[in-house]
C-alpha cells in the first residue's frame, strides 16, 4: 500500500548537466534544491543553480562516491530527499539503503530492485520468467581455470563471436567481443580486471554475439500503486567503446515489433516490482527478433529525446512518484510525435583517439530556435577539470519529419 511522503528540499547527489537538469524540474515543482561539490569542482555550473551548496570534500571523484559525506550534507541542510542522477552512486543499492536508514526519501527504485537489476544474471532470469527472449548466455563463470573451461565449453556449443560481460556491468566497462579461443582466454583475464576496478568484484559471464544488432531501449515509469507505463523506444545503436554517442526517438521499429518490445519492458518492470524511472534495453537482430539485454535503474543520459517526442517530463514524474503520487497520465495518453536526435558534445581530441581534453572554454555560444534543446553545465571561461566525465553539453533536436531518409523505419 502506497503512502504519500511530502518533502520540500531535495539534495542532488551529482554534478554537471544532470544535476542542472534535476534542479530545473524540482524548482518548477516549488522544491528547494541542495547541490554538493568537491573542491576540485568548485567552479562547476550546477553550484550556481542551487538554493544551497555544500562542499563534501577535497575530491576528486571520491567524495561524490562517499555515502557518509552525502548523508552528512543532507543532515546539515535539512534535505528530506536525495536524487542520485546517473553515474556515481545511482546504481549502488547501498545508497538507497543508507537513505532509508537516515529517514530520507531516495528518488529511484528500492534497494532490492537495484540489486536484482544490477546483476545481469538475475535480470536475465526475471526476463525469462516474464516470457521475454534472452540471448544464450552462461551464469557467472567460476573463478580461475574452472571458469576458463566453462567458457571454452560454451564457445564450443554456441560458436563465435562471443561477448564477455561483467555481471555488475554498466557504461560499457568490462565488455569485449572475442572471436576465437585465444581471444576468449585473454579477454576473460582483462574483463575480470576491469570489472574488479569498476564495480568492486570480478564476476563475469559470456553471451552469444548477435550479428549487426540494433540496440533499442524502452523508457518506463512505475509508481508505488503498481502502475507501469512505457514512453516508447529509443535507438542507441551508434556507439564507441560500447558507450552510446547518438540517441534517436522513436526507435524506428515496425509497429508490431515496437508494441511487442514495449509490452515486454512493462512485464519485466511488473515482475521486478519496479518503481520510479528506468530503461529496459534490447538487441534486435536483422530478422526483427529481439532479445532482452539489461535494465538501467536510473535516469539515463539520453532521456531527453523521449521527453521531446512525448512531451513528458520524466524527472518531474520521478519526483512525484517519490512523494507517493500516482503516474500523472495513463498509457493511452502517451504519444510519440515526430523525431528527435541527441548528440553528446564532449571535451575530446578526435586526433588522439578521442581522449578527454580538459581546459578553458574560450568561446561558448548556445544554439537555439524551434526544435532545439540544450542540456549542459559549461559557460564561457569555465575550465573543464581533468577529473570527471568529458561530457559538456547534450544537444537534442526535434522535427515532425525525418528528411534525410524519408521514412524513419529504413534507418539503422
């Protein structure tokens, strides 16, 4: 049974453009917002947008990842709720558990859901129980030589290419495609090392590789009353190093396939007892068969294209759901109108393998006009620090039609 929990001050446990984005929706609802920052981030733009500001430590990065320092900032400012954004602690189930213990509202899914969906093995099992196709895969491989033998046996049964993935993976880390036994054994060692560094454990598993798949994701919202709605699809097939670069909404699927994928996402969310915003991701092969991939239990970088084509403020819905309100619209009120593209504008050097290039922004002019949305956290004269993600601005553009290719269904 849901209960309403009103709050009037939200601490945003993040930085950069997503912190600014969350603050906008919160302030439009009449809520006060608290920003946190590290000393190495003291010139960040999100600080200027907040009603109150707390320095959580010298940094870099470690204090944005300190649950205790963030809890102390909430105590100091009297914040009653915390929004994690994406990255940092957003998919760490210990964070909402700490919020609950502190008597704070965590604006996101319950700890159990984050833990279950954060394990790709558990998420796959729930997908199977929901009648959703999954790519052939192993359970978590055993450590050492036994795990190598399990991997070789799977390769012999299913053939190459194979994907090595971290059980607790995300952001493209711990993933690699391998094409033979030699690459497989080397890749297992490398992926374990990457997984240990990124997620604190070296659990990995294998997945059958799909030839030239389209990567399609479904945005969902779920409230505490058991209501789950989807907001259509996004296509995020254009990636670099397994990280998304360009997002397009809608996903460009045939109507029957679109409906089947969206309903699969809703069934999985219901099976998992989901709450708040989330994304269910799928791979679609050239024959239009689809397979469950993973669930991201947070707001995503690419949520803007869904907001533009549906007219729905996803962060606003998150804030209301966290206060015990039902979703403010029904499934039959959701319409995808026109097309939207999001591109990430990063501080990177294309001549140096796109490595991050921190430094001072000498000239900055924001684009504008009908159909243009900008989500950013930089300004002229701002010095991009070397310690954080290189994302500066997300540019989202919208139109009623898709002129470059005439029919969007032919894209991809």
